[in-house]
C-alpha cells in the first residue's frame, strides 16, 4: 500500500478500535513483536490475505506507540516468513504518524493449490491456522485433510465399506440404474455385470462403496448411523436452554434415515408440514394457501446437502441438520465449499465436485440434474416469492444455507443509507450492522448496490480491500 493509505488505515483503526478478519495490530515500541507464525498462516490461508500493522498499542486505547527500528523489524518479520511452507512474501510500508514510525506488512492470500500455509517448525497438522474474526485458530485435522484430499484427487464417496456386499442393496433399484447407464453408454453393454459395477464405482475391492450404500441401500445407517438427517422445530428465533422451561428447546424433533431419495422426500415433507402457509386469493376469489418458503428451494437445499456433504471418516459422526425457526430455516451439512471456488461465486460458475460417483448416480436416477443449477434455482424461487436472497456460509468445515421469511429484516435501510453518506468500508458496515462478512454481503451490500441505493468507490475492483460504499 502507499504511505497515505497506511495513514488512513491507522486513522480507521483508532476510530473503530478493533482488529478484524484481515487486520492484526501489534505493539512494537520495545523491539520486535512476538512470533507471528499463527497470523502469517491464517492470513495466507484466506483469499483476501491480511495486513499486520506494527506500532499501535491496543492496550493503550489504540494510540500510536511507534516502532523503534523499522529496518530491524522488517528483517525479523522476513526471517519468520521464510520459516513458513510455502514461504510468505510480505509487502512492507512505512509511514510517520505523530512523529512516530508505523510499519505495515501486507500478507497475500496464496492460491488454493498451495494451501494450507503452515509453520515448518510445527509441521502441517499443528502449524496450520485459519482466521476467525480477530483470532488465529489452529486448523482441525479435518480442515487440513480437506486441502490434501482435494490436491490428491481423493473422493470419499468411492471408498470401500468394510463387511458390505451386494446383498445390502435394493437389487431392483440397482438394476434400473445399470440398465439406464447401458442405454446411454452402449460401449458398456459388452462388459459383464460385475465389471460394470466396478467401473461405475458401485463395488471396490469386493466391497460396496459409500456412494452405492447411500444411493441403493434402504438402510445405509447400519454402517454409518450419522449419515442421516436430523430436523428440529424451534418456537422462536433462537434455541432455548435446558434450564429455560418457558422456552423449550424444540417443539418437535425427527431423524430421517434410508437412502438419499428416501431421506430427501421425508425431510422436504417434514419442512413443508412445519412451516406456515401464506393465504391469498386469485382473481375469482378462490383461496390459495402457499408455503412461506418455495418447496423447490427447500428441495434443492436439502438435496445439495445430501449430494455434496463430506462422506470422509472425519465426518462419520455428523448428521445433516435442518433447523426451523420462526423467522428462518437453516440447513447445515459437513464439508464447506469444495475446491478453490469462493462463496460469493456460488451459482455463477460450475463448482468442483466432491462426490462425483454419487452425483452421477443421482443424475442417472433423475434425482439431481448435476449441472450446477441448484443454487440459481434457489435464488430464483426465493426472489419470485418476494423473499430476501439466501445466505450461504462456508465456515470451519460446514456449509450452511439460510432462508429468511422477511426481506432485509436484519437492518433498516434508512439507517444504513444515512451511515453511508460518508464512504464506509466492509469492516465499518460489519460493526454498524452487527452482521458477519457473508451475511452483510448478501443482505446489504449486494442488494443495495444492485438496487442503486449504494455505489462502490472503486467499481472496477469490487473485492479491493480499499473498497468503500457510499449512498448513491
């Protein structure tokens, strides 16, 4: 960054008095700061990278304390960066503020193919970190595995299941699938039935695969009890506690088992039975009862969770969860966004496929289109129903879809527009609205910009860390 940009950043820090997802503050008036390996790792492992500012005293009301020896500081940081794998390449900037030296180190986010970036002294499993708000948290073994599995092309839906064989499958359903495959791929017709099952990923090393069990068995939960769906209905907008008898935790709770098709139908039916109906009348005065959420959007979200959840050994203890609140529905599955696709590009470009064998089976059986159309379908259905944009969150190995039954209920338009009469950063808007980064984007920034209520100060670079939003 330029010197004047660092000065502006320090001024914002002093006003907001906080760090953030891409900002770390370090005291350095008494020599070099403590080890930075955790922050170097976490900033490198996110798309936007991050900036470390040295010479600000967080304990003294964010006053400028200065850096004694900028050259020595830069040398020390550069040496720490060399101890990362791969090595981190910081960009330094120096500025004078109140006759004191302030130094910033911009840490670029590395390409997905090089992650996770970790401290070599601890190794990949103990030296890889992720940024969560203002904190650097060590990656879970599953998060590290997710990177390695993608890099090595491991697809856990094709792993063999011990002590399983064809007797556990619905033979009629399996035969329908094989017949459809042979009709569309004549070159397979000359092969034996057993060879076809091997090539299609139904059988591996004489045992069934996870994909085969989930698609064709009436009870795959005999092998994987938690590869199911749990659903709860909650009376208010938050879960009650065990001690709060006036606000019971759940009005109803169910568990759905069976193969994917069976769980999909049962779970969607349960959601439709437990949401309210909107009453309207057609031009002839006939009463029409419509669910408050479009059924097609519910189905696509549940199907997406079943088709794209993580089926590795790390997630065998996790169910798909459906939580029905008075103001929203949340559908959560293990496994975040797969591969390098960022959350804000969902639905715009075809994603990488975590479970290609399972996805191909569901497509052939007519359960899924497998064309990346699920997210656009959800968005279009909610828009047509007059509801706000769905919220997609990918955090710490979980993917969450949120439907709200009121448009922009988290913030008042007039308050935000008044606040943005002065250009505001994403961080300032996060603090003003109380929304996290992703919710802020989909509930405020994107719809307000699309509607012409807000405009970007750098329209050519919408993701720039220097982007500001001002009332149009």
